[in-house]
C-alpha cells in the first residue's frame, strides 16, 4: 500500500518551455502533498506543501510564480515549472501523506528535468 | 528548530558484513523519526519509523534502528549487508508536517 506515482520520470525541453509534473497517490487519499528538489549528491530541499483545495505554502526563497502547484483532488497534485531555464534543471520529487501530521510521507520516483 | 545530522558522508562495507549508519537529531520534544533509502535516480522508500514505545524498531529489508533519547540518536543497522543495499540513506525527523532530512550517507558494498 501507500503508492505514489510521479510522471513523467524524465523531461528534456528547451529553455522557455513550461513543464508540468504530476503526482498521484494510487491507493490512499493524500490530504497533504509535498514537492522537493534535489541537487546531485545532496539531500532533499522542501519547495512547497499543498493541501487539497487550498493554496500551496511555499518555503522561503522558492518563487511561487515560477513553480505553480495545484492540488485539486485528494489523489493528485501538479507542479508546473513555468518558463523553465537551465538553472531549473534538477531532480524533483513529490511525496504524499495520509492522515495526521506525523505520519510518514510516501515518495514518488522523481522527475529528472533537463532544460537545454 | 529541528535538525538532523548524519556524520558519515560515505561508508564502504563488504557484502555480508554488518552495517551501522549514524543519525543524531536536535529537537525539543519527542521526535518522530524515519529512515529512508534512495537508489540512484529513484525516489525515497521508507525503511522504518519511530513514534513511541519500544525503542528498537524493525523495518523492511532486514534493517532495524534504535532510538536513544539520552544520546539523541537513531542509528540504523543491518547485520549482514547485501549488494543491493548500496544506496543513499536519509534519516529524517518531523514534529509537525515538515520532514527535516539529514545530508544522507552513501553506502557502497564491495564484493
């Protein structure tokens, strides 16, 4: 149980393109979903937290107009990287949690974004 | 503020040998602690968690971890390592909805 599906697994696109990444909880309802960014050989950096039906909460230093997050249902959250540039190239990982605040987060397999 | 320290950046261990990964946390109240494993190019998989109760917790893939409040530690152990255990391991703590991760420990398994 507790499977999180993230799609696509890899994206290569030109600078200026907007890219959408989907995160789905397959067998549970995710009241909260999280978006992380991971640089090579580094730990995960939380970008934002989204609760179903409400606006996402962004971490300090994360541009909310650059990284649009939508959490329209209890099983789907999307991250859109708008007008992507090479510096946005990274590994993006989503996670989802059901129930109470201290339950484990379950992670997707990540999306490797490469902007040319 | 909560924080997690993983003192070992990289550990190399022989297949069949025991493994211990260190994790120290800083948090004022009783923490909720997790160990996750990440294979290259993949997301994170939960190995085990500690909320309360028995301080020795069993996880998947033969891993266990021991919570020691006096040492603010939550070290991960495995008695006999398999080549498939080569990966990045992250210790994490949460007190509300946010996870704070350690920097990670890379485990290399040699034949």
